[in-house]
C-alpha cells in the first residue's frame, strides 16, 4: 500500500511527462476505435474519492469549460475494482462494446451526480476501458491518458471521468460517445445514410478546435496519433478527440521539435517523424490533413484492396488536389450535389497546405479551424456529376461537374 501511494504521488507530480515504450508504426489501428459516448455530465466528482481541484488561474472556473481549461492536477474519481465491476455488471459479454491490443471497452452506468455505480440501465452511460495485462504499453499509455485527459478540459476532447489502479488492474472511465468513431461513420457499408458535406465540415471543425487547444496550451501538447479512429462523435455529431496514450509534451526552450520513439499509425504519421523521430507540433497538422483527405474522398488512408498505385491515399490523391478537373473525379460521390465548386477547391487547397513536406510550411491548427469555418460558410451547389477516373468504376459518359470547367 505504501509503495502504491508513493507511485501515485510520483505519477501525479507536475513534472510527469510520459513517453511510451518502443513500438513500430503499423497499418492497423492500435487504439480503441470503437468505444463510444453520451456526455457523462458536466459535474466533476466532488466527493472524497476525487483528486485535485480546479485551478482558479487555469483559464477560468467551471464556466470556462466551453472554451477549454487546464487543471493543475487531474480532477478525476478514483474507483475501486469492485465499483467498476458493479458499473459494468461484472464485465458481462453483453456490455462489451470494443476491443483491441490495449484490452477491452465495456458499457456501464453511473450516478449522474456522484459518478458512483448505478443500477443497470439507469443513470448516465459511460465507457470503461480495461487494460489487458498482456499489453506491452498498458501502464505507460494508461498513465499518459490520466496525465493529459485528467488535466485538459475542452468541448472537443473526450472527457475522462475516473480511473482504477488496483494491483495489476488498470481501468479508465470515459463519457460515452453515442455515434462511435468517425472511422466507423465514414467507412461503414450497407444501407446506411452516409455523412453529408455539412456534417463532415462540422466534424472537421470540431476536431481542428480540439487540436488547436492542445497546441495552444502552456506546454504545447502534441497528440501524435491523429486519425479517424480517434475522433469520437456524440449524438449531435460533435467531434471529440480520444485516446491520449501517445500524447507528448511539445518542445521547450526555443527548440523546434522533440526527438522520440517512432510510434503511431502508418498513413497518418508525418514524413519527418517517420524518417527521423523528430516530432513537431505541426506533425499533428499532417495527420489532420490525411483525415481531411479521407473526408473529401471517402477513402481510407491505407487500403491494400485498392488498385495498384492507390494503396496509399496521400500518394495517389495529392496530385489531383492541384487540378480542379481531376479534383472533381476523386471527391466522394456520396456527397454529389451537396457542396459548391469554390468550397471543394478551398478544401483541397487547405489539404495540400496541411500535407506540406516541411513542417514550417503547414498552417497552425488555429488557422486550419478558421479556414474550415470559412469553407463551411461558402454557399452554392455543384449539381453535376463528374466523369470517374480509371479504376473508380462507373463507366459511361457523365456530365461534367462545375469543378471540371
């Protein structure tokens, strides 16, 4: 018990700066792309089981949550393992909502005011992530989640409500995001309503604001693994960035970057980071550019099932972003008639800026958010369908889109 208390004191000291253990980038997602949620209440737990208090000088009091704020120490409820067994109905199979290399995510219910266990199907829904003991980065990523999400509060960051560290058991409790991940919403198949242009812009703006907040914080938090799987959506399609297991404090003392182990997901990681291990704040901007490109095209960043030469989305699509004639041909057909020529061209130009080879040539995330808001406000509709590029299917002569003029 004494050892546990000492570890907790060390862990929550202001100087703690997590860095995960070695791992190669992989084509597959290493994160909990399926855990989801409804807001678990804006009430912070004020019982004796919560730790830390809101700082009076940390960007404002509770009312400041709408603009984001930074806490001096994590403001979270400490759960016992027995409590989380009660929350999830003993981790029953029917409450399982996602799993991966990190472990499993379960649906649970807590009291809206106290965040204590509630009766089944009553109270507020939460997501409980149970870290697998076999997970190589389990403890370090758990620490990173608590250290960052426990201190950072913003409408576009998923809210961490509490945690459990009991013997070998490591668990995290989050608000529940009803519509799951952007990855699932954007790439799901079957007779479902696809995301339209307006919703895609709304989601992108929210995610951009979340990243901009991280980059503007006192210590410049670099997210390091921005991708569609890590953007969660609530019932109103408000975007919230989740999974801070790879987040890292940014450079200090006038340095332009930090040097760290190469981790993340192929297809989204910035080229300078993959090549050298040099991580810049604007390395996140590159990842955002990849997601923006996915939203415009409706295609995954990496997909080996596509024709040869199209496996890597950025490599294949980037040349087409320069030419409005070919831009029309790579746009997601599920959005036909929902956007204007001007809006599509501006979005393509912004994508190119985000994907610039040199970090210094990329815009800041605040600039990206502003640009997206201007694009969202552009009126006018492109009603005509473009002729498809070879390999996209669709055959016959189609009428030319205004983008092709």
